[in-house]
């Protein structure tokens, strides 16, 4: 990747977007890229920007599919040119010259560095540039551009503005607001170009917004969490260590354990941990309980079979007890095994009945200090979380369980609702 500073990246984003929008009027090919390169050179050399030659404007407007194909091709070419100019001391000039022509270019000394007063913080270290697709689709709202003649005061103000805008760009509320703006495509750049060239009537949306806690918004902006879809019905925590997240356990009253429906014998869940040590500790306990459940189920099966064959007569209470054992502890199919997920995370695939026994029925589900959620105990929401975790829908990310507590792998209060990005990764 091309290493450029944060200021250069912001400038390049704006320059490329403006240049690409104008170049679309030209026929696709070298003329488009030469025009984009001339726009970049004009900025570097502080000369007036070029204008599109009306004699070279294409005769007919492209269709939507043709326009999308052209934009993708422009993005691919720009990406290749960026990578080809790796290590250049003047990256914007190097990119511009690469676009204008393929012939050798005379060495041009890099522009003088900007004078930064000692009172300002050190400039950011060079970092990899974003891909061209990202540059074209995430434009900052400010149209100011940094030039070699900018004063230190101007640079300071622009850095503050850029820093502030970076927060706005990651705010999920802003992203949703922009996504549902009237338009024909989700890309702001494509919308603007299509509107200029007389595209079809834009569509509009009606959206309904629900309250979201500041903790939840902060976690999403930091990239530590994601918004829940309609396949997750559980309520998020209002306070405590899990504030802003969705606890998997939605009950805290021991009396509500008996109100949970019976899990299917073949249902499986995926449970992830922060470390292999936590996973192994949980697996040891789960395996112990699994063997106990299997033994009790075998005894119950044999007793009921003997009773049905009239080899042994069970009284009503004994028969009921054995039937309840099979109803709650019998594991069948994949649920009868504990599978370790090794691909990229620390996970286990276990039977839902086994999970319920270890993390709910045999556990203390009350709220210890620091793990309060600010929510009442709701058996119905607990059942909905179990339904979400057992369901596999190829059209949506799988709902899994994540152990937030890295000190106690069996802590039921630390369990969170999560999405599986790929098998073995949350």
C-alpha cells in the first residue's frame, strides 16, 4: 500500500472525487485518466484546475450499468497506480504523473515540508492509504484543501475539523441517515453523477428510529460491537459491565428457570470465549455434565423399555421421573457431542440442552455486583434468545453466544449475544 500522511489522504480523497465526477463526461479510457492526473497536478503546482474540453465530451450519456462499470474500472486503475507509486516522497505528484502518461518523467523535488509550530502536536505517522473504493465512497464534508501556502493556524483548524469529522463518519446514526437518503444507489458519488446526467427519478424511504444508549453508540463507533438485527429479541443492558450489549441470559430470578420451554433434543448452539484457556475450562465442565446426562438418559430409556415390555412395573412417580429425564436431558445427533471450533476463534458447538443445564439450571443466575443489567427477569426474552441461537439462516449471520468474562468461563452473567462473521470467528 502507498504510505501517505493523514493530511495527504484527506486531500487525495477530495481531489479524486471531484476529478472523477468531471471525467465521467469524457469517453472512457486514457482521456479520463489523463484528466484526473491533470487535476491532481494542478493542485500540486498551485495552478488553475483544468476544465473538460467540450469537443471531447461523449455524445450520449451512459446507462446505469455502463456508468457502474466505468466507476469500477476507474477504481481498479487508481488502486493499481497507487500501489505502483509506493515509496515516493511526493505521493500525490507521483500518482498524477502516472495517470497523465506512461512515459518517463523528470525528477521533481518534493514540495517543502509545512512549518509546524512547536506548540502543535507532532504530525501523524505515515499510514497505509485507504483503497480507492473507500476513498471515493467516504468523502469528508469539508471542501477545504491543504496547500503548501497554508498557514500553521489554518492547518491546526483543519486538523481539528478533520478529527471531529472522523467521529461523525463512524457514528452509526449518520451512516443510517446517509444510507436512507433519496437516491437510486447507496453510493453518494454514483448518486451525484447519475443526477447530473439525467438519471431516473430517485426513490425515497420512510425510517423509524428507536432509542439507543450512548454506551451502545460508543461501542459501535469504536468497532467493538455491532447493531442487532431483527433476529435478536433480547434486551440490552442499561448498566453494569455489559451496558450497551445484549446479555444472553435474560432471567435473574431462580424461580423463572422452570418457566423456560424444553429445548429440542437435536438443537445445537455455538459458544465462544476470549482465550483457549477459558474454552478448555468450560469444555471440561460441559463434558462432565454431558456424560452425567447421557448416563441418566440411558437408565431412563432402559427403565421405560422394560416397563413397556412388562418386564418391570414402574409406579406413576418413577415413570414420570424417567420421562422427564428424557424430555430435558436426552441429547441426539450433533447435540450429543461437543465439537471444538478451531478455524480462527475459541469456540465450542454443544447441545442446547447441555448448555441450559450448565449455564442456567445448575448455575447461580442472580446478579453479582458489577453484573447488574438494569432489566427485570424475563423468561420470554430468555426463550427468544435460545430460539435465535439455535436457528441457522444462510441469508443472515448466525447468532452465537460469547463469554465476555475472561476470568470465569462458567459465569452465566458474562454471556453475550453475538454474530458469527465466519465459522470460528465472532
